[in-house]
């Protein structure tokens, strides 16, 4: 910063413009370069991390220098924003959503009390309503935008606990499948339940929750005097995209006065497509749904959502009045105070991250991008399934798929670990692995808005070539 400004914490208009241009320029170069960038660049990354272990500088340095350090640190990473990233659950990060983050920070309005900025608070409510509309949730539904799916699952347990158990946690029982995301069980533990109170229901051949086993567990627990109060079904598991039988699980839940939560962190947005709607039958009757717009809505990290059918139940579980907030504590039916539905009081204006891109591109753009991802996953499935030596245990319901190669001799798990390393050494695609029924599996997951047919075709070529090379050599 130039020495002439006596208040360096507030840059001049000219300085703001220069820094803004430099920042947007850096992002532009980064995104433009993504199709050509390697799938990962971790050479020297931990050395760089070491250089950043430093004391806070007493004197500031020029913006370009600081920006360079950020760009460099960002470079030394797994390229999760690029088209070749098909590991875990990708989320490409829409540029237009990053601009929303900049605007939100730049204006720095307080949006968790409607009275502070009614129209901006309404933008958050409108975004939540759009998400509710995907699942035909009633007008009485309310929701919160969280930092991610894990926090949404946590708030769901808190709401369910309050609605079904009140203060008496001791006998409460929660159920989720063995294939559910770790955050489902973790949410139960953090909400005050013991390991024994969180039961993991076995899965069927398709790795979806076994609804009969679930019903049997509930009956057994009730007979023993325990109080089953919540079940978390998954609409698109993280491992394989398996979809639990939501309608059947819902029937059991309703018959036993239990809360049905659906973790649709990964799968939810696919409900925008006719194919997804049919797959998720019964989700419209859920008590609550978790979504993760930083996955299949392609937004940058930092936005999850919890939708609750009966908004009053979410409010009851989270509203604690405070004297210093009494001026603001006026619940306006149409523009809710988000802090009354959430653990969080002050937070960033997350809603803009989704609102701005949807305003700009329209929902149709999201729907067709998701249709494209489904097609790409089908292409990968057809190609790998038909390739000699490969085994694909499950046809992908969504866009995640696990596979492995069966070598003619030697340890299958060890072979596939080497195969994964070899695939990732291509530096064009980046895949991850998982364990399914004690077997090491390689996993592909197409979600990024930047992954198109050309890269998926290349991925298939890389995978087949790596297996051929490796199988041709003695293990
Ligand atoms: C990713 C994911 C989560 C956790 O979401 P975060 O945003 O990473 O906290 C929960 N459930 C499912 C099914 C997921 O895929």
C-alpha cells in the first residue's frame, strides 16, 4: 500500500480498483488455464507450507506481492477445480458465485436478522424457497444455509431431537445406513447421543439401506423400551451414489412417529432432472433434507442447506431469545430471522452465492449441466464394464461409480492401489479410492461443471492403458 494514505486499512478508490483488477485478473488466468493444468501439483507443496509458518509481519507489503503468495500457494495443490478432478465429490466452483462472495464481503451487510437488511434477508429466504421447490416442500417449510452438508446433518439431528424427544435424550435411538456419510452418525454423537444410540442399518446388494432390516431394528428397540426417533436415509451415497428406498423407510418412520431426514448432500440437485425425480420418490414426504450446493450446484465451498418441512420445528429447536437482540427479535412471517433457525448468529451472506448464479444463468443451465453429468457417468460405466479384466459391481444410479481390475494373479487390493497411483500419475485425471465390503475400489465421480465428454473419454483411455501396462508386468 502506498505510504501516502494515512489510513491504510481503508484503501483509496484508486487503490481499490487496482487491487480489484489484479484479483479478478488472477482468477481469470487461473480459470482460463484449468483445461491445460495438471491434475495435481504437489511438488514442494509442504516446503511451501513450511515457508508460510511465519510470524505476523509488523509492516505490510505491496498487494501484488501478497496476491502472488496466495496464487503460488493455491497452485501447489490437488487441482480440484479442474475438469480432470473426478475424486471424492467434486465441486468446480462457479466464477459467478465467487463474484457473489466478493460482493457479499464488500457490502458486508448483516443478513441473519431480517430487520437489519430485509431485502437481502429475503434473498436468502428466496434461495431456500427455490431449494424447497425442488422437493415440493410446503410453504410452511423453512431452512438454513450452513457451511456444508455436515453442519446441515447436525442441525437436522438437533431439530429432530427437539421435536421427538424434547429434553429426554436417554432412550432416543437414531438410524442411518452403513453406507451413509460419516457426518450422519457424527451428527448424532455431537448432538449428545452415545455410540450405542446411533445404529447403522445394513445395506442390500445395491448398497442401499435394507428397509426390512431397519424396520426390524426399530421393532427390536421399541420392544426393549428404547425410543426410535430419527432415521437418516441417503439420496445418493458418497461412495457409490446408491439411493436408499426413501418411500419405504418413510413408511416405517411415520408408523413409529419418527423423523425422516434425507441426506441429499450429493444427490439432491439431480432431482431437477426428470430421471432424478423418479429415483428419489418419497423424498417430498421427508421431515428434512440436507443439500450441499458446493457439490452438484457447482458453487465454491462454503454452502450447505438444511430444509425442514415444518419450519416451526426448526425454529423451536434453535430459538433462544437474548436481551441485547431485543430490538431485532421481531419474527416477521415472510422474512424470517435466520439466526432463529440456526446455531449461527453472525455469518457471511451465503445466499448470494447461489442466488446470483441462478439469476444470471437460470435453473435450466443447472438442469442441463446435471443431465450432462449423468450421461458422462453412463459413458464411463459402459466403457469400463465392457473392458476386459475390469469389474464394475454396480451400475451408477447417479454419477459416482466404483470399479476395480482383477489381475490374473496376485493380490487384487494391492494391484488396484498401484493402478490408482498409475492413473493419477497421468496428471490428466485425479481419482480416489474407497473400501466397499472390505474390498479396495477405485472410484470416479463426475460432478464438476468443467468436466465434459473430451475429458471423460480421456479418463477412460488413461484407466484402460494403466491397467494394461500394470497387468503386463509381474506384480
Ligand atoms: C459431502 C457429503 C456430506 C458432507 O458435506 P460437507 O459439505 O463436506 O460437510 C454429507 N453427506 C453426503 C451424502 C455427502 O456426500
